C-alpha cells in the first residue's frame, strides 16, 4: 500500500506503514532533516512542520494523517533561493545556541504569522510557550520573532498576492 | 378532490405522521374460523361481545361490532392491541366438516410412460403485502371517505369501500403512501391484504366518527390464508403417440377476478351487494385460446359472488395456467416447449412472431454455462410463454400477440430469483412505434416482475437505505419527504382496458417465469407469487423428499446441488434440536467450499456483515494476521483466547459446513459439538437473519486460509467444563431471530437489528451477572467493563457532561469523534473502523436506535452548545491547586490540549472539559488513555495521542488523572484509589509510542 503525500510542493508516493510517525518518514525516507526528534511525545516542538500552513508536531502524527494535506518542512520554507522572513529574522538576531529547537521555533512563528500577521508580544509568547529550549536563548528567540513580524510585513507588501 | 376531510391538505412533507397524530388506532378481532372457498365465504358467527372484559384498561376504548365484524378502537396502538387481546368474544362455530385446503399446490411428479396430463393452477385471492408493516388510515366524515395506505388495486378497493359505506365512488378518495409506479400497480397481479386493512379502517372510522389507523402487518397474513384461491384452473390433455395433443380440456372455476375484503364479508355488506347488484350468469364468456387442438373444451364458470372484475388480471391468470400447462406437457413428453406450441398454432403471424423471438433469444443455445463459469449456488433456466388476446370486439386477427423468453438465475441457498434476461416479441398492430413499444414493454415487464419475484426491502437489507427511505419510511412513523400519489378519480376498469399495452402483453409475464423456474430447478410452481421464501421452501422440500429434479436432464453440477440442499435441510433440523435440548453432536467435517461457489455479491454482502459484526476486532491478535485469532481476553472466569476464523482446515474453520457455522453463530456450539463460551457473542449473533449468516459464511470461506497456533484457555474450575454451558444456554440464551417492532420506524428496526444482533453492542455495554450473562431490562446497555476499559452506559445512565443526541452519536460512530464528547478510542476504535465499511444509512440507523435507548434528542439544542462553551471557558480559567499534576499537564499535555490562540494541525480538537471519560465514575478510560495513548488507526485524522506508560510513574499518572478530574470535571467527586487502579491496568501496556528514528 502506498501513500500519496505533498511535501514542500512535491508529490511523493511512499510505501510505508500508515501508522509510521510523519517525522520518521520525513527524516528517514525523504532525508528532510529540518525537523528534529526531541521528546517523541509532542511535548517539545523540535519536530514541528507546517501542515496546510499550521504548525504540527510530526513525531506524534501518523503519516496517514498528512495524506491530502500540504506538508512544508524547514527545508522547503525558502522560496526561489530567498529565505523565509522568519528564517532571516532568526539569523539576524543570532537566536541560537545549539540550534536543536530552532526548527520548531521558526515553524511555530511561521504558523503564528500565517494566522495573525501582526501579533502582540504577548501573543508571540503564548504561541511559543510549548516550544522548549534547553540552552536558555529564549530572549534572543523572542527578539527574533518580533523582528520576523516586521520583515514578514515588508515581504507581504512587496508581494501581497503571491 | 375532497375538501371535506379534516385530514385533507396532507401533501405537506409531514405525511403519515401528521395523519397519525389526529387518528385513533384500530385493531380487529377476526373470528376463529373464516374462509373463502369455492366461491363462498364462510365464517363462525358472532354470538356476543362482553365489553366489561375491558374494564381493567384505562382510557377510552370503543368496541365496533357490525355483523360478524369486531374491532377495537383506542387512543394508542398498544392499548388497542391489549384491548383486542383482552376482549371476550363468543363465537358460534359453523366450521365445515371437510375443510378443504385448495391453496396448497403440491409439487407433483410425472408418471411415465406418458400419455395424458392433468394439472391445476391457482391464483391467490390476496398477495401478501411484503414483509413491511405500514399504516392504513381511513377518515369517514360528512359523506366523504379518505383512505391512506398501500393498494395495488385502487378500483377494486373503491368498489369495496363504496359497498361498505353506500357512498358513491366519487365521494371516496384513495391516497397512496407509495408514490411511484401507480399505473403498474393498477395493472398488478391482484389485490393484496392492504385492501382488507383499508376496509377494516374505514368500517371502524365510520363507527367511531374519527380517523382510524390500522397497522398492516403479519397479522393480515391470516387474511391471505383465509381467502385462499380466487382462481383455480384445471387443464387436462391426452397425447397421441407422436406427442401431439389430441384432446385439450380447460376449466376455469371463476371467470371474474377478485374477492371482496374480509371486513366486507364479515360485516354483511358484501352479501347484500351480491343480491342487489349482480344478477348471475350474464357475463359467461368462454376463455380464448390461441392454440388449435383436434378436440378441445374450454369452459369458464362465472361467479357472482366475486364482486369486481379485472380483465387485465383475468388475462394474466389464463395465460399463466395455459402456458404453464403446455410447458409441463412438453417437458414431461420430452418435447421442445416452443415446438409443441408451434404444432398447435395456425395463426401465421403468431408462428412468425414466435420463430423470430426464438431466433433472437437464441432459444436453442443451452442456458447452462460450463460449470466453471457458473457459481455453484446458482441454477439457471430459460422459459417461454406466448399469448394472443382478441381485441375488445372479440376480433382475433386484430388482437395482440406476445411471445416471451426469459432467463432466470435461482440461488439454491437463499431462493432468490433473478430475472437475468428477457426477450419479448410483440405484435401490436400496424401503427405502433416499435422503439417506444420496446421501451414501454421493458419498463412494464421488469416493473411487473418485481412484486412477485420478491425483493422486498427488509430489516436485514444491505444498501444505502435510500429505497427504504423513499418507499417505506413514508409509511412508517417518521416524517416523509414524498407526497402521496392520488389515484385519479376517473380511473375505471374501462379506462384500464383502453390501453392496448396494458392487457395482452403482460399476460405471459407470470407464465414465462414459472417455466424458466422449472427449467432451472425442476420444480413446478403452479401458483404465484414466486417469492424467495417459497422457492427456498420448495427446494428444501424436494431435497428432503430426495426427489429433486424429476424430468430435468442431468446437469454437471447435479451432485453438488443435492449436497447443498441436504446441508440446508440439516441446518434447520439441527437448529430446532439445539433449541429444545442441549444437543451437541459433532457435525461432520467437509472440505472447504470452492472459491467460486459464492457470487461476488454474496461475498460483498458478507464483507459488510463481517464489518458490522466487527469479527476482526476480537479475532485478530495485536499485530497479528486478520481473523487468525489468538487475542487474549481476561474474564472473571479466567483467560480466553479468540480462535482462528480463516478457512484453514486444521486450525481454522475450513472444515466447517454451513450447518456447523450457523450452529456456532446461533447456539454457541462448535463444529465438534463442544460448547463455546459467551465471550463469543452468539447470544447477539443469534438475531442475525439467515441471509446475512449465509453471506458471512461465504465471505469467511472466500478469505485466504492461514494456519494459527492453538492457544489454550486458562479457566478456573468449574468454568473450564464446557459442557456446563448447556445449562447456561437454557438459562440465559434465547436463540430466537430478530423480530422487528411494528410500533417503530424502519430506521429504528434496522438499527435494532444491527445493534442487538451483528453489532453486539450489549456484549460490551451491558453489565453481566455473576454467571457472565448479560443483564437485561433496566441494565440493558447500562455500561460495563471489558478488557480493562469501561464501556460507558448507552442508556439513560450516561454520564456525558453534554447530553448525547442522535446527531452526536452519528458523528461519533461515523467519524470517530463527536465535537461535544470526544473521540472513539480503546476497543471502540476498531468498531468505528468497522462501521466505516457500512453504508451511511446503517450507521444512521444504529445512532437512531442508541439515541432511543438514551432517550436522546435528534440534535443538540442551543442550550447544550452554550453549556459546552461555558464548560470550556470555565475550565480554561480555573486551574485547581494541584501542583504536581499541573506541572505534568503543562509539560506533557498542554502543547496539544490547551488552545494557544493559534490553530495547529496536530492539537486535540475536542476540549477535555467535554470528555465523557473524565466525567465517568471510574478513572479506567482516562488511565488507559494516558498509559497507552489514543490511536484511532483506522480513522485518519482522529485522535493521535502518544502513550506515556514509559515516561510516567504510577504516582505521576495518578497525579495527572486527579488533576484532570479536578480541572475538567470540577462538579464530580475525586476518584478514589487511582494509583491502585493504575497498577492493575499498567500490566498489559508496553511502549505504545513509536521508536526513535
């Protein structure tokens, strides 16, 4: 039995057991190593991917649940060689120590901005509340997120109907 | 159009239910003996009715007495039924000495050497009204009579009603709940007992002065039996040595068609009409025969006592008898049926027509396919019939000739007859658009074929339910969407006769099928209808008598046919025996039936039956091959293992005959005669219909066989002694098949059939007594514990924070989640997956039935939804001060179970404040969910929660469960001894989360 998935804009056909976690398929079968394996219980957020523009914890999601939806990983965030505004903001703010959580942070902020392009500082904190960072770079991460709001707004103005 | 009736203007979708709300309910009390026989109606005479016998019943009850007619009218059907039972009625017996039973048409044997033939053909006075109960409502007021109900013969019914009430037919309105094919019904095969019910209702309505509803159900089958034959035609022939028919004799007992309704006879109205309106002997018309014999005698007696005439029906009856007889003569004297007819036909057009039809239909080509292409449960046959009717002025030349060839397939197990091909040649004069004629004939022929080839929707029918909805829901209590058809008041016998298509060309329709049936089965059916039941019974009888196919050439599959019939007969005997005493002989092993024995349709039906019964849920071990068994069940009596139900001959059911399979399903006895334990819910499966069980057997036998390791049950004494189950069964097992409740709708009965039978809901959701038997009564579906999970109550004891509704139940069963309650998990998840295979209608039916047990409304009210929102809001604000639990919740659960204001794809969609499990009196399901997670594997997108068995200690799970209870079900008392329960339940759990990449 094969499953048809749309991942980073590409149609993929995979012969995997439908109950396999999406994360395993992305990393092992498709070599998309942006999403990370953290807790394996959906607690830390390191495995986050975007599904239909919303953040999802791919370690607890069976691959069959993604059939018929658009999956975007960190690897597919950049468009035409241009980094996503959120990625650019995290680089600008140098918001990493070990970097293991950053996939989840970036994906979660991207999901937030997709839903609300002008979030308040409060809303950013709420959105990131359940993404864990063990290195303690929370301050830089929040700065990066705030910067992402600005860059994202500029990008939207340049190509509002992309 | 009548405007005087208070019930008029009912074209609104409310339909029958609106009528019922205004009607009272009538139940008739028939005399112990009443019979129509030889053109006379006889019955016991009424002496008196003791109305005091009803004193103990409360509520207004009217007793209607007219002549020998007795009926009871009350404000509810239940009360009227009780009253009818309780009413003391005294009858004077006028039973005739010799109670002839002409309705029985035995399957006769031929007596070679062959020189003469004599056979009689009958036509029943009443067709049965399907298996579907429905309402018949009559409203008599202000010199107006309106009747709602099914009738196939509106003209005859109007005449009856007119005689009953002395109203003119123009003052009588008939409304049919069946809205299609009214013209075909009008040209149908005769009256059915709906007409008797209509006359009963009208009689009672006139007597009590309000609308009266009568429930048309199996009780009216008694009328069908009592009225016997309306028509009996005897044919004799002597054959010359070369096979030519030298002498032909045709005697028809009753030229004019139909027998008046029982109510009319009993009340005496029919007898009066007979005297005044029908001088006898005027309309003696000799029957017409298209054939020419050297010596022929044709006679038809006119019966004044039969009140209505129907030339269409008479034509069909005459052609049926004549064409069946010629077919019999031909088969018995080993002649080709068409060749024999041609020998006796002089009409050039007719000969030409028959030859062209025979050529077009490839009459000579054998209808038998090579054995390997025909599934062995099917028998095929081909029949021919011809008719020629003169026109209205008795001009033979101008009449219509019609030659038919039909192919049928008969299922030897179910008795189903499929009309697989029909070739009709019609000579209908020069000015006929042949294409249109062909089209009309096709529609009429096939439409006409349906009522007596018997495919009546019933409670065990599989499909999308659409037919049941359009055709029968309207006649039950539920609202209908179809507006009733009104028979045109101008329709009359003459008008029907005008239509050249109505008369002649339908005449061979019944005969051609009877002849094809004989070709297929070797059995002669000399009286319609040819329902699946009758065909099956005839097949079984002929198998028991061991005289299967008297004059049929031997076909390749003959021996297997015999064996099958024998097996079917054995089943019945075994079933009866097992009901009567603890019978436990072994049933001889058989080799596995061939893969092509069953049709694809049967196997597909079986697949649906298996899905509804969810066999795989129990008969598949974790990670094992489907249906191979080996799943362990912890019971209070010890550990049981499910068995291999793949057709493996050694470890599975490969050597089980159908008889053995059915015995196991209905009586809980294995093929080898040992008793099965009621963990296998045969107590529920016994309610399954025969057709469904046969299909299930076909499906299971068609699956690939897989060998399994035998597991040994670990039961404590005395439960390890299987023979003791015999006593258990007499105490607790009722093997009676499902009986639909006439007071309930189609949808309810379908739901009940699925839920009580195949679905075996009560196996998990009803508590069991100390002997492991399901409790009934108030404890039915009252909730129970199975396999470490709580199966919550499905009756009024439900603890759901927001009350269940039928719509919520449907969502839950169909989608695996209800927005107001939560997701299906644990052992319920595979159930939902199984239901996913079923048509939508069936799932709706189950939801409807369960909602009725819960006394739940159809949909959730705005107040319910507002209450749910209120719960969610208050749970978000007020966290209890349980620090350890809160930390665990925030760390492990909140990412998915707390809304952050941004939509995410993987979060739980249904708030824990609405979760039924958190509001239960028992923490079991919550503990199970935390330890093992929620994996609705078969329902994508629903419930994907990891298990925390490996991450949390018992104390942590207890802290978390206590916190969840306090936060999301704050009005409920805290659970007690949670940690102990966790220790008990943890055992079976291993790491349910998936391993690292």
